[in-house]
C-alpha cells in the first residue's frame, strides 16, 4: 500500500510517498514559494535530488507539479497515480471537535474551517491541500491527522486558563497544544528504544525547531504541553515570544497605538530569539554571532535554553518525576550546543549529559551518561510516517 503524505503551509507543500509494506520513503520533496517569484520544487528519490524552477500560482498547481514528478518517466517512482492508495494530511489545529484522525468529508472540512481562528497561519493552507488532492485524485480517500489530537488527554485543570470560565464556554479558549503528531511518535519510539512498555514510563518530549513545544507523556498519554490556545504560546521560539505577562501586550499596544493584528504579527514574527538577538530566527546564525562576541546573540541563546529547561522541570513536577527526556525537531536533533546548555540546568533532577555522546546530529542515540538518573535521548521525529500509519489504519 502506497500513501502520499501532504503537509501544506500557506506558501509551501511538503510531501512524502511511502510504501507501507516496509514503511520506506519512496520519494519526498518540497514545493516552496507558491504564487511568488522564484518558486521551485525540490524532488528527492533516494540519494538523487532534482530541482525544478516551475511557477505555481496556487496549491492546485503546486500539487499538480508534485504528482507530475512522481509519475515522470525519467525520475518518477510510480507508473500511474492509481498506485496511490490514500492521502494523509497534517492539520495543525482541530479545536475540541477532533480527538483523533478521521477520513475527510464535508463535516470534517467545516470543522477545520472553524479552527482557523486558532491557527490562522496554518489551517487555510491545509484546506487548500485537501481541495487540491480531492480535485487531482477524486476517487482516493483523504485522511486528516491533527496535531492537537494527541493533547486531548490532558486533564481539565491542565488545559484551562485562569480567566473567567465563560470565555471557555463561549469561545473555546483553552490550551490545545501543537506538534502532537511528533510528540506521539517520539514518545512511542523512545519506549521502543528503551525496550520498555510506554504504559510504565514518564517521558518528556521536546520538539524544538523554529516552532517548538514540550509535552509531558505519562503512561503513553499527554497530560500537559507547552503551547497554548495557538502555536504562539509556550517556550520562546525562533521568532515567536512564547509565554509572557499579558500586560506586556496591552502596554505595548497602548504605547505604540497598534492594532491586535499588528501586535499579533510582532509576537509571531519579530520576537523570540530574533527579537532578543536582533540577528536571526535561526539558531545557527545566532550561535555563530555569539561565538564572535555578540552579547545580544549570547543573551538570546541563554534565555532560550533557560526557558526550555524551565518547562522540562515543570513537566517533571507534573508527573512527579521523569524517566527519559527525548529531543526531536530541527534544533532538538541537531543542536549540540543547545542540548548541552539546556541539560546544564537539570543536574538537580539527576540529568548527566555525556558530551562525547552528545556531539552528534539527527541520529537515534542516548546522550546521557550510563549513571544519569534521567536518561536523555535524541529521537528524530517521523511525523510523515505517523500520518501514513494513521491513514492506512483508517482507509483499510
């Protein structure tokens, strides 16, 4: 069975075609800059990489180019689109309506639309991907996998905000979390690597990239997570503020005489590591500047790592202990310096990082010492595989 996994952003489409008989990636790629000058498609088959500078005005056109490359005579991997048995889509936000993955129908589409208010940067692009695949492959089933679904096991006292309860009742304002597909995969894969039943483990999963979140996974279920109502909340990120005193928002809006939309842009696009450092939202650039003596770059990275360590400690308290901390995501998997600095704050918990083991990138491995009371692992995330598995289970 072959499953095509689609992850649509506002101006991009990431994809993987997987053979679920052996769970291997047949081809993958990314169409970037939809509707913009300089748009292009990167298509990878094994170790071979192809780049096509073809303009696509919308998601329909971008997906059309992707499907064209999958069936291309020279570097395609299937002879016909009929070989695709189903399509799985990543959806950032499903609100409270969706607690598990579902097959797409009109009601599901309306539910995704309703959750746009919580993920205005993500859900519209996801919908465009669904529409495009329905048009291109009308007889194939589409499955949607929600990043918020894994977090629906949180107890009410962990997801409610301390504001008048009527706002939860009227508007659904609560903590929803994000990156649930990744947290789910990493938690279960960590248990497999330890050779233990996840039902008996206390795991803290750290999905750290441009967007970042941390989850407390107790006996296989999420009981708390760092992101809140939207993907803006939680830990400090590349260009997102994460949590802060709410009065900061109202104070700046009053002093600068700016609209909610402008304030939202500042918090999402100009804050976090970028806002403190003034250098970049990319940790690699900031670390490079810090090494050259840029004090603001160094301050940004120190605050960033301290912030993440604080959430790890908080979630250890939420579970009354922790057995293993698992790092995933672009920074989590590749950030040697960041992992070292984060763990330097956690010695009181019994965390001992092995610097030699830690000096690796994007491999499944233990990076704590053998004597560390809390194990620390790098567990590269496989969100697409998780989505493909969910798709197979539903369309079967």
